[in-house]
C-alpha cells in the first residue's frame, strides 16, 4: 500500500481485535476519520457495506484515493472532521509526534480545506466511527453527537496530549463518550475503543 508505515500496520490490529471480539453490531456504515493513506479503510472495506474515509491533507488524500480505488463501497473525502461546516488549513503540529508526516488542522477564514461535522451527513445507519485527528477528536465527537446517540456505533478514538491544542484534555474525551452512554472496551497503544452500554 502506497505511503503506509509500520505504525499504521500496528494500529490496524486494533480494528481486527474489534472484529474478532464481536463488538460491531451491524455492518452497514463505517467512518474513518483521519484516514491517512487508507490502512484502516482498506481493512474496513471488505466487511462494511459502505465506508466513508476523511483525510484533510491533500498529498495524503491522493494516496488514500489510489489505495482504495479497488473498493467501490469506499467514498474518499478531502475534508476535515470537526464540529462545524467551514474551512481550515492543514499545518505541521507544534508538539513532537511519532511520525513526521502527521498534520493538524487549524481554523482559518481563508482556509483551503473544507471541514464538516458527522451529524451533517445525516447517516441512516452508522456502525463504527474511528477518529485519529491529531488532537481534534473532541471537536469531531461534538459534531457527531446526534449520530452517536441515534445509532450507537463502536467508537475508536486516538487519545493524546495533542487534544490540549484544541481546548480538550485527554480525560475530557472520555467524559464526552461516557456522557453519551458508552464504556471503554479496551485500549491499544493510543487508541481507545468504546462500546455502548
């Protein structure tokens, strides 16, 4: 797969663990927020009826589209996931990261990348949401609250100190999810997997 690194391969093991544990209740719709080059998207595509992959970084988005072109059930969107509709820029994170390819979004009236809230998609079903947004996970959760409350998908969320740059402490994300009627199923590296009560 073009652009994939070992860290992404290790992270996708979390998804296979979710599958083998039987945590997913339905296999209709999955959201891959922060899809990067499509490692998770490619693992989701054979199982779900539809996968929508969001990747705001233009260079990485091209790899995502190329890597997933063989799956007609995958929609790739060059959008950022946040809690509003607008525009953002993609920038190098200020904090140290494990991968030099990591990028963050920042709100900007003159931004070049569109952003959207998951709730705006008005999904008829949703069975799994994965958010790896380099710190913006709390904002994306806020923008997905109605979808999550209605459909109760499995949630896979990267939780790190990068969230502080977006006004959320890592523990704030956990409280957001608990408030929506979820419990933590397990942790794997920086990913936390939540399931409805």
